[in-house]
């Protein structure tokens, strides 16, 4: 019997028999903690172990992305604890200028196709975008991973998602992602690994793949893999300085179920509160008045997302009274947006540009929150009550967000007669 992608990656990182339902010890290539959970990881290590806190300092990282620079005393102290521990042990640290941790790991070639990595981030499975296994865990589990370089894991069953048909502007990878979420719902991937296939998937850029993988958690999934194409392998190869190969499922791999998602003639989509899977076409509620707009986060904070917004905003003005905020995911994206002149477009349009690269409005540690009863369009991954303040959050693509900021109401990007 052939193996799925997660089974093949696990088998390469475990001496035990890998099959669905088995609990195995998994060797970890990378382990990280963020600015919020990192201090607790240090506390657990010092409470439970005496010295020699790290199995391998070179494979261990702190990444700061939730409150950068720290805006509260609690965050400042947490980051100080992490910096001090990093100096004590020699482990790596990406400080407040670098951006969202999982993105930084991919940009710098630290995680590559077939890698295993864990961290204190519930969206750590975003690493499936490049065909790596990533998993978010609690502070205690990550402390154990720091100490031993291992974690235990139950091998998940794998489902296959066949994305059929094709789409074109004004639909985007975010709209494809919302279409998948509409089909599967909040538990359609519950406890499972997943593999995406189809022409529309193969065509996705790295940025688009990150958008799709970033919403795995919202469907209950453990990890969702997008098999790396030549673009992904070339990108990671350049970042690592060596030849990189992907891990692909066997032809006779066994799947627990298959689901088809048709994206032919896909329209721009929107997820209404309180669930990110509460999805409908923008046209169903087009014209809804809004108060603010946020573009950024791990879901849509990449250069491709910034460019999509800039094409909409170029030569236009954000409607008076609408608050548009833009935050890049990483320092690398930030620098590219400045270099390519997108910042000028955003400023001329009347947007608030930028906070430091990071999670932005998706975490209370950074600007981007909304007040009571305010309606915000956001490109973040969640729209739960309170996630970005007490207001109502609607999830959309960067193009839809930018177009709506111009009109002052929810609208499709093609309502402004913009060509891609």
C-alpha cells in the first residue's frame, strides 16, 4: 500500500511504523516559540530541567510577530526573557523587525519541503504551503521539543481535495480558499491531514499557496499539503543554496475520503461573522456599509497581496471616513513594497501605512482593532467576536478589501473597472 504525503514525511522522521492511528515519536527539524508563548517555554524548561535546555540550539528559534515592537509591559517582559535565554543558550532569535515567524522560516529556507517543525502558533500548519509538516502546540509541549528535539504524534488519516475548474480576475487565491471553506465547513477537515490537487492549485504562486494553507486550522485540519511545483522548489533552493526535492504521495496511497470543490467562474467571496466558514459570494451582500478595512496577516500579507491592493488603489482615494490599514507580513515584503513604489500608491490613496511587519490586526498586540458595532473588512484568517475588537469582521481578499475601501461599502473589485 502506498503512502500519503504526511505518512512519507513522518516515516522519514521516525523509527516506528507509520500508519493512521499509530502514535509515534517524531524527530523535529525545527522548533520555535513566539513572543507571547516563548516566555512560558523558558519557564517550563527551567522548572523541569537543569541546564542543557536545548537538544540542538541551531534548530531552535524564537520568532517575534505578535506585538512588534512590544506595546505592552507584558509583551516587553516576555520578549526580554526570550532575548536573555537566547544569549544564554545560543539558540536563534528573529527579533521585532523580521515579521511573522512561519513566513520568515520559509523565506530564509529554514523550513523546506519534507521538513518537520513545531511552534507556539495555531496557524503553524501554514508550512503545508511548501510541502512541509508544521504543527502548533502548547507551551509545555514546545518546551519538551526544545529539550529533546522530538514530539509524539498520532498519525492522521488523509483526505484528498480535488479543486476542479478554473477562475480568473476578479477572483483570487483568497476567494479559492473561501470557496474550499464554504464546501468543507468548520469541521470538514477535522483531525485529518489533507492534500490539494487540481489545475487551479498547480497554478497557485507561493503567496497564493500560503493563503490557502493558512486557513487549514479554521476547517479543523491537522495539516494541508500543496505539493511543491518547480517555482516552489526553485524558491526554496535559492534560499537554502542547495538542491531541494519535494515529497509526493504514492499513486496507490489510501485516502479516508475525497472531496471535489468546483471553482469554475468563481466570484469574489466573503466570510461573514462569527465563523470564517460562513461564506457567500460578495454579490449576495454587496453594498453593505463599512467603517474600516485591514489588509495583512499571515493569510494575505505577502507581496502578491500588496500588489493586488495597489492595482485597485492607484489613482484613487479611500472614501472619506473609511480607515484603511495595511501591514506587510515580513521585513522582506516590506522592503519590496517600498522598492516597487507601492507605498507611494497607498499613501496617495489615504491608507495608513505601515505598522511593523507582523500579525497586525489579527492579534491584539498590534494596531488594527475595531470598536463596538463597527464593521470591518479584513484579510485576516478569523472573524470570531473579539478577535480584532468588539466590532463585526468580514473576511475578504485584498482586492475586494481595497475596492471596498474606495467605495465605502462592500463591493467586488471589478465594480471599479480595474483590469488585473
